[in-house]
C-alpha cells in the first residue's frame, strides 16, 4: 500500500483549536483501541489451540501482533499516526486474515467473535479515522476481502459472508462519521479564524485611533495651545515666557516621538509631577495644595497631562484669573481639583469639534480608568475634578 497522508497530532495551532483537538482525539482513540484489542486478542488466541491450529504459527503470530499493538499505541500517543503505521496495520491484519485456517479454531470461527474478527474490525475502524477517505476506504475493503478469503479457506462461508458484511458496514459508518466530523471541525476552525482576524483588525484599529488621539492631545496641549495664546493676544511682543513655553513644547513632542525611550512602569510621585506642571505655567497665579502621593507612571502621566490642559485653558480663555490646584488621596485612589475664578462658560455651547476638555481632560482620564467632571457656568468660574479609583 503506498504511503498516504494521515491525520496526525500537530502542535497546538491558535487558529485551529478544534482541528488540533480532533487530531489528538483521532490519535488517542485508535491507540487505545489497538492496544486493548491486541492484548485481549492475544489472550483469547492462545487459549484455544484445537487442530488444525498449531502452537508455533499461532504463538509467532500472536507475538508479532501484540508487539505491533504495543508499539502502535506508544507511537500514536507520542507523535500521532503516520502513513507507515496505517500501511503496517493494514498489512499485518490482512496477513492474519489470510491465515485464519491456521490461527483460529473451527469451533470459534462462527459468530463473528474470533480474535481475527475483532482484529479486522479494529483495523478498518482505525484506518477510517486516521487516513483520508481516498486511501482508508480501499484499505478497509482490502481487509474485508482478506477476511472473506480466509474464512472461506477455513471452510466457513457463512462466517465469511456475515463478518465481511459487518466489516463493510463498519468501513462505511466510520468513513461517514470521520468525513462529517472533519467538515464540521473545519467550519468551526474557519469561523474561529475569521473571528480572530476580526478581533486583530479591531485591536489594530483601536490602537491606531488611540495613538492618533494621544498625538492630538499632545499637539493640542503644546503647539496648538501656544499658538492659540498668541492668536488671542496674550503675547504682544518679544517674550522670554513665550520662548520658554515653545522650548518646553518642543521637548515634550520630542520625548513623545522618541520610540527608543522606555516608559517607567513603577510608582512615581504624583505631587512632584503636578509641581512640574505648575512650573510650566509661571505666568498663571496658582495656589497649590498637594498631599504626598504616589501612582503608577501611566496614571501620573495622564493626571499631569489633564491638569496641564485644564490650567492651559485658564491661561488661554481666562487671562488675569487665578487658579487653585489640590491633590489628595481618597479610598485607595487620588482626587485632583483644578479651580479658577475666571468667567466660566456654558458647557452646552462648546462646539463638538473642540478638543480640549473632551480629549485632553476627559479622554486622558478615561484611558486610565478614571473620570473627569467639569462644573462651570457663565460668571461662576470653572472647577475640574479628576478622579482615579486606584488598582483593584
């Protein structure tokens, strides 16, 4: 019989878990079936040795088949069923079937219960679930023909007809079951692979959107914020403060663009970060009340960025105002408040395209699992409350 491709036990494949599980099942069950039937068949075979059965041929055949059954089981469990194993199993079974007159006692042969009958059934079933149909079905028919020949030679045509019919039914049923399961599993794996692809595409798109949002926040809080101040007339001539602010903006953008920089992931001092934010806006009078507090670096970055955006809004939209910045710990998290005595505004009147509070404050806090609340009204100043609930 030529070598044929068979179902083996491949390494686990993330895109085809159902197929991998089916391959493992189609290697484990044949191994156990071959091992148990081989051992039981050997015991039954040597227990009945009435003529014309002779001890030497019988024992020789039993030793070879038992050794094969043990090796087959071990090899299948370790590495799956190979084409050579399928061919070897069919060849040995076919040989045993043709030797029925010398291996099976006449009184045992009828009733489809001889050890050769069990061996033949085991082989045709195993072949259907471990080899493609274009090879397994002819192999099953070959075993059935061999059994019919051996039983006829032994002088029992009724047994030849009966168990050959049984073998043909087993070939058909096992082949049909294997084909149906294979198609179902293939559909399941295709659906799973499609879902995995869609999930990857969504994650890539989400990552791209988040990266774009971070870039927009950085631009809004640096270059665009500075240009807005100039456009609103907050800078009327040569200004050392403007130069310092532009230099700080460039440093911020350069740091964001440096892909070689590895961000810290341990706890950092949040109050120190907020003092740095206050120092970046020396023209704004800010009353500071910062309790000593640590937070993960990503949280500290987001909170500091949100505070900077809020204070920058005061500079841009409420020149001449004063502000307050407070930090305290609360229930395992942190609360930061930024308040100013400026003219305030109507939140409902803010155009939807405006980026400041929506992304630079609310968006940043949402990215770390926190929240931002803005309380303001025309003539009533503005209060921004930032909350991060902590870990767990």
